[in-house]
C-alpha cells in the first residue's frame, strides 16, 4: 500500500476523531436551548472558520470566487444545503429511533449512497466492477457497512442493559427520517465532487495540495449554514418554551462559558472536514469517492473508541463491549481492504 494512501487513511481517521468528539465540550453548555447552542457553534464551524481560512489561503479572495459561473457554484451550494437538511434530520432520527438504531440506519445509508452514487453518476461504476482494484474497494464498502451495523447492534445491547429507552420511539417515522437523513447527508460527498473545478483553480493559484479543497467549503458550508441556522431561528421564534433573549440573559460568566464551549465544539466540528480535505488530497483521484466511506466508517469507529475511553460502556456486561470491539475491528479491516484496492 502506497505511503500517500496510508497518509490519506490516517488523515481521514484524525478528521473522524474530531467529529466523534465535537459534542463533548457542548455538553458543558448549560441554561441554553439546544437551538442557541447549535447556532453559535455553527457560526464558528460553517461561517467564520471556512471564510477566514480561505481568506488566508487565497491570493485574492473575492477574485477567486468571482471567476466561477453559477453553473459551478450553484450545484456546490445546493449539495451543501442538501447536506444541511441531512444534519437536521439526523437529530430527529435519534429522537424517534434512539442513538444506536438511528446511527446504524442513517450512517449505513449515507455511507453507501455518498460513496457509490458519485461513480454511478459519472458512469464509472462499470469500470470499477471490471478492475481488480475497483472490486476490492467495493468489497471494502460492504465490509464497512457490516462493521457499522455491528457497532450499532452493540449500542442497542448497551441501551437494553442500561435501561435506556426512547420516550418518543416511532419506528415508521424514525425509519423514514433515517432514510431521508442518510440520503441528504450524502450531499457533502456530492458537493466535494461538484467542487472539483474549485479545487483545480485553487491549485493553479499555488495553494498547497493539502488545502485546495478548503476554499470550496465557503460555498458548501454556506448552503448547510442557511438550512441549519434557519431551522434554529424558526424554532426560537415559534416555540413558546424557547427564547434566544433569555439564553443571552444568563449571568455574564455563564454566558462567556457557554459561548466558549459552543465555539470549541464548532471548531472541532469544522476540523473533521479540514482533515477530510487532507485525507482526500492523498487518495488517488480515480478513488476520490472513497473518502466519504473512510470518513463515515471511521466516524462510527471513533465514536465507539471515545465511548470506551469515557467509560460509557462500564457496567454493561461483556457481550455489548465484545460486540463493539468486533465491529470496530471489522471497520479497521474495511479501511485496509479499501487501501489495498486503491493501491492495486
């Protein structure tokens, strides 16, 4: 396996680790509605960081974006908005199915769709099936889905042992939302593919190959920001039990603390895609679509590891933990299969 491919897999793992941990500091936010916390975190992750980093990278920020026609920018923006809808649906999926089942269905679907739809739409799926390397990478996708399913099953066993229940459990509504979330969350993968001309333009300006995808995040995350912030604002305006004014009226020390922890969560959330760009840059161009599979499967893997480190699996018995470890090892196996396929 080439060193570049190994490096790409490593950076995808680092990005997924950040994604798995980003909510930890946000748990320290108190006396705020979820909507206010999510919006403040989002301002950092979807707006401030993408814009400031791109402004630092590009020789002429405004000239760079001005050179692209709407035929390039609009699909990138709309796929970003599609991904934003998936983010909102993800939270609702957890609400109606619970964490384990919700993650299993939503992540499984978005992994498959986000990975395979790009080569299908590009008319390259037949080429993959015809080559030994392509066949191996596709086997890796299947193995990754199996690993995600096993980790989700371990979570279900854990919830049963701990007596965790979903008060608003609704299988029909939850599955519908999980499918919708899985499809729409794949918008990030589609957006990255559609933004290829933006990456090439950044490279032509002398931007380091590791960073060429970052300027496109201004447009991609701009689409996601509009969806997420609109959702939060509408709820804050229409739900009588929520009040942005009340959230901002907490004592000064708590206000500063909440902003800091929300900002840290937002920064960590952005870093998942910062390192996603690094990983993507080290993946062979013909296998660029595999970046999404690596990111999503590592996200589940790192979530399991973080749970073990934080002792969330203590007192659950040996079976749930054993199943979790098996699922994590299968995801690691999937990453190796994909790496070998790309190197073949």
